[in-house]
C-alpha cells in the first residue's frame, strides 16, 4: 500500500489537499480500495487510490459513453486490458519518482567535458592508425582511461532509476498504442502533444541497459564488448546527462502520459466494478430544498449488508442507539458513498443525491497519541478544533461518533451541544452518533433524529440494522451483560442503580 499511495502523497505534498490520515482510517479506505480495485497496471492502482482519497470530483462522470462502450465492446475492453497489463509490474510504481522531479543533475561543466571527451578516443585512434605515432597512441590510452572514469562516475547516478527508467519507456510505448484508438485518445486531448514532447527523451533513455542477464559466457562477452563501447563513445554518460535534463524539461508531458494511463485503467476498473456489484446508481443532484436523498444505500465491504433510506432537508442527522446496532456503520456508509460518487461516479445505492462539492471530514476512531504525548480527550479536542476552523468555509460533511467520550457526562453533553450547533452553520451537513439522549432535546431544531435498535428474545441479542425516525428508547446494555453471564449480584446491583436514577 505504501507504493500505491506514492502518487497521492506526491500530489498532496505539491499543493493539493486530500483526505487526512484519520479519515482514511475511519472509513477503512485501504480496505475499500482493495475491494474496488480491478486495475490492470501499477499506474492505474496508484491513480485510482489518488482519486479515492483526493476528495474531489474526478472526470469519470464525463466518460459514461466510454464506460458503456467498455461494457458492450469486449474487443475494445480486452485491448485496453492487455495493453495496460504490460505495466503491471511493481517496478512501475517507481515512475512517480521521475514525475516528482527530484532527479540527480550533472553540472553544465561536467556535461561540457563529457561532450568533448566522447570524441577524443575515436580522434586519437584514427590519428594513430594514420600516422603510426606512439604519441597519438599514448593520447588514445589517456583519453580512453579518462572516459572510463567519467563513465563509472555517472553510473551511480542512475542506480536510483534502475526500476523507473525501463518502466517509463514501457509507459510511453503503451500510451502510444492506446492513443491510436480514438475512443481512448478522446479522454485526454493533450496526449498527442505529450507523446510528441517525449520523443527526444526516448532516444536517450534507450541507451540504458538495466536488464542484462549474465547467465552464460556469450552474454558476459557481449556485456564486456558493450561496456567498452559505452566507455569509448561515452554513450551512457552523455545519455544520463541529457536524460536528467530532459526529465525536468519534459516533466509536465511525462505526468500527462502517466495520468492518461492511470485514468484509462481507472475507467476499466469502474466498468468491471459495476458489473460485480449487486446494484449501483449514478450520483444525482439535490432536489430543491433537500440536502441528501438516499435509497437502499449499502456498504460494499459488508456481505449481505442491510440497506437504508434517508432524506434530509434543512437539517443534519443525530443518531442514537446502543453499541453494535449500526450507527457508526451507517455513517461510514454515507462517507464511502460520497467518496465513490466523487471518484468513480458510482454509488452503492439505488438513489444517491447529494452535493458532490461537499468536503468530507470525520472523527470516528480517536485514540491516545503516544508519540505526541496527547491523551484521548486532547487528541479529539485538537481534531474537532480543526473541524471548527474548516466549518467557516462551509459545505462540509462531518461524520462524528460519540463526541468527547473521554470526559465526564455533564461537560461532555454541554461541549457536544455547543460544537454540534456550531458545525451546522454555513451550510455544513453533520452526521453524529451518540448515547447521550439529552442531546436530542437540545438539538431538535438543527438535527433530524434517527436511531438504530436491537432486541433481546429468549436470551438472544439481535439487530435489524434499519434506520428509524425518532430516539432510541430501549436500554439493553445491562441485559447484554446478563446474556454474557456476568455474575448475578453484579447484574442485580446495576439494575437497582438504574432504577434509582430513573426515579
């Protein structure tokens, strides 16, 4: 996963924003990625992962005609698949290192020396053969040794590109093949210019010989002869210098070709994904007066997932219910579907209508941060403060599970109410789960109330995982302990204390 994430990390380090790490963890997005990944190439996987975590609307929605063609035309899809599979090597993940532009440079002075020295052995050898002079023979030997030094000084500079440069050549060649198909070339109007831009680069990187297998005497002999030729003419050293210079000059074109391959592979993945889903829909726009409309929405990672419906108008959603009843899973389902709508133009639902420009933030898994010496409560305070700052910009979807559970009940309810009232300002949409039923009364003007429930019959705990309107009224926590065979005196005391609180 670290190699797959490299392109996403590169884009976020450059200037883009993406989902924060805690949100990736909250929504189990690495697991989701594994479930939706039908890519043929390493580049495609990196690009799909980037789209999923970028929290932006991709261009997939504009390619529904091509997606239909891929589904109907098996010949076209097979051609795309076979071409992309030639980049299905772990080494291809390293192409991102070239796109990043942190390439080794050979100084102008050194390149000038290489440009001169590459002709000297030939010159002095020719003069030696013409004049039969020992003087020119000596100069030839000195020039050849000098070239050997320059050759082996440049070799370490390309060791970091042992994997990426051969894959870069393959990527360009496969892009050329794909661009010959009108259907594929249309997704990237710039691709013809980008491929033309890197023509000169192909000439130099073809000098590199990374994959020589010395498994017999002839191969060893060939390698020695080839190495002597590279020293004699300084082909490789000159190519290294020109290549690194061209990497910088052509970085935009290389990146464009990478995106072309990645986007096409993502389209292929989406076409296969849709065929393997029990059902799906395309995301729709909000109806007038509505913030969110979902019908038969489900989570793709849950086998035989119970689907749910929901319509929100001017309010956000506060969800109550006991543990394991489905509150947190439902919120994850909303978040996952919003991201899939943005990245894949595909939703795990029969209807999913929302503003796809909403940015997603979540606080579901919080914990102590030992490295930063932060307690659970302090870690959550820091995260929620970031949400409050972001909320001023408006149009966010916040997913919040059991706010401030790390502090006492009285202060928790007071702080949670204040925070939740603040976050719904500026057109933000909030989904929050809680056990604190007091919040329902305090927030009913700003939040629609929903709940999940469970039942205990004949000592068996069961859940229907269906979202219902209102507030949870069942309190089965002690009953669950009883089912788990906690000591009878302990259970009796718990029931007694609850009765006193109620009275």
